[in-house]
C-alpha cells in the first residue's frame, strides 16, 4: 500500500509541475496533525513558502502581492 501511494504521489507531482503556471502562486488548504486547518502558499516568483491561519490572510497577501508588482 505504501509503495502504491509513493508512486501515485510521484506521478501527481510530475503532473502538477507540468501544468502549473509558474507566475501564479500555488495555494493549498492543509491540516496539521491535530486537525487544525491552515493555508500554505508557494510563491513561484520568489520561491518562498508562506503559511496563513485563514483565507482572509491569504487574500490580504494576494492583494499586497499584486499591488506591489
């Protein structure tokens, strides 16, 4: 089972890297080990990762990002 998941993850990562628009940030909602949700943003432009506690914070970051370009 673990080998299957590993292989599926590899193919998903390859697919993602081929289809992603590198000028737009990649935003994911995730959960920590306690079940709390948070947002992770990968800004391809700067190759930095950001973590936010709620979607409002992500929106504020996006607004600031696009107003400074």
